[in-house]
């Protein structure tokens, strides 16, 4: 039960020829606002600045333009008639052309739309971008592409869901619920223990989700808490939320540089050999008529992203079940679920990736996804030490652990796994 000295070779299940960190994660990325550059005190004046000064006479007094000089005419702002005509055209066609501002420079396309149109669901944004209905400077883009200041974003007619007014009682009930699942909170961040079955963001047919609930926590200055990363609907456990734009930007960098550590617990079929190891694959999204899922892909394939995970078996039940601790290095969609299935030990209750033939779930276990975001360790966005939070097991996994006699206080060897 005591910690062993770290040996990286214990975690290798195959040499994949090395790994170069990706530039981005597929997490809920929030772009840090950029302030416009200001001239510092004592800096020299540029020629352009001197040219803007009014001409002066021999005595140094400012004078008006000579008759031969034409006064500089500033471009006139749009007239009320012009603005009305533009608004009428937008209403008639439903097409909008938005200009990327300085604060939106380097922002992902999907985050730009979410910020401009909070009523849009995540799946709806993905759909209009994938279909090419949204154009940037006349060209098709992907949701993960980043915008530049001054670019023209053509937005197709949108179907905006009008938010229903929330009664005072419903708002208080939502606040009470969020308080009941709060694991940690300060002036910058809050960590929730998300229940299994609660969606993180809205989608097709999804009306109740965590992102929508965060509106009741809007502060006096109008700042609404923001998601920093996501969990699957049926995955329970730690989820981090930023309470300000500053915290969101700082935490986005933390996840992008992989300074955040996440540990998941899973119950899988069978016992893996070796009992701990490293899984390295490429994953790509596969669209189907009724659902989308991730599949294994080849290096260099369009849409393929590198995915790396570590796993370690903490306890087993004969050769039937294993309690795995898993640490994702990257943050791809369904990464741990695909990787568990790839090594031949899919997660119990996984409706997408459990593919063991003629396998029956043991009596007393619920057929629900046994994947739990157990622990989250991140540097505080203001440098105030480290946030280290653990979430209790969801009821269906607690029932499984009690039935199998597994002790949650056992030493977790995944803490010894490398960070890359």
C-alpha cells in the first residue's frame, strides 16, 4: 500500500515513436481578452502623431487651414436611415455580417458564436459551421479555427430559443441544487460534483444542463460563471467553473498547457495485462445517422488528434471486473471510454463502446456508465497555491464498490504516472 518509486518503464505498453504535445485541447476553451496597446509615458511621438496636429504660424499659435488647403474631413458615422436600412435587410434575409473586435481576436469560432448568441446550443453551433453556412471572409471554417480582429463573419439565419422567464422559486431551487453539489468555491472559481445524467451543455432535446443553471450565479457586475472544460452527460465528478473572465482566461491557459491533472475512476470488464500502462492512439469523430462517436484513426488522417492516457488497476473481482484509475494527458472527446475499449476492457454501462460479446453484467450492478472524474488538481488562477479537489462516488458506483468490497481509501498508483 505504500508508494513505490516512480519507474516510467512500468507504464509503457508499446513505443509509439514519440509524442509531440498538441497546440490545443478540445476543452471548453475561453480566450483571454487582449487590451489594446497604449503609448507609454515618455515615448517618442511618431510622424503620424505629429501629422495630426493642427498647423501653427510663426508665433507658434495654431491656425486654421489656408484657403488653398482643404480641411481634413472625418468619415461620417452611418446615418439613422443607413442603420435602419441595414437592420431591415438583416431582418428580411436573416443573414448577419459581424466584425471581429479586438477583444475577440484569436477566439475560436464556436466560442465567438457562443459569446455573441448565448441562446445557441453547442450542437447547433457545430451544425451550422460543419454545413458551411457560416463563412469568415467568404471562406468555410471549422469550429476550432481562430478568428482575427477585423475579419467579417457571415452568420446565417439563426433559430434562437427564447429563454423562458425563471420564477423566483425556480431560481432559488437552482441555487440550492448548485450549493448542494459544490465541492470548493472562492471568489474566482467553483468546483462542482456533477451528477451522472446531468448534461454540461445544451443540445438537441436537452433543456436542463449545468451551463444553463449557471445563469442564476451572475454577480452584481453582470459576470456570469463560465465552463472551463466538459464532462460527458453520463460521467460524474469534478467539473471546474470560472466565476470571472480573468479566471476563465487563466484556467484556459492551464488546460491548454496541460498543467491541470485529472484522475478518473472506472469499473471495466476483465483484468488488463499489464495491470498498468500507457495508451497512445489517434482519434477522429465519426458521424452516424443517429449519433456521433469517436473511432481510431491513423497519424496524418484529416480530423485525427493524438490521444494519450495512463491507466492502473487498483483492485479486481476475480477475473470478471477491475477498478481502474485513469489519467488522460490529452482531452479528446470520449478519450478514456475509447481507450478502455481499445485495450479490450470497456467501461461497464457504456452504451457506445462496450463491445464484449455474450457478456452479462453481474447481479447487483446497475447498467449505468461506471466512469467518474474522481480528482482535479489545478494551479489557482491568481497564483494562490493549488486547488486539489476530490468528488465522492455517484450512487450507482458506490453501490458497486460496496457490493465488491472495494475500499476507496486504497492507494492510487496513477499518481506515479508520468505527465506526458
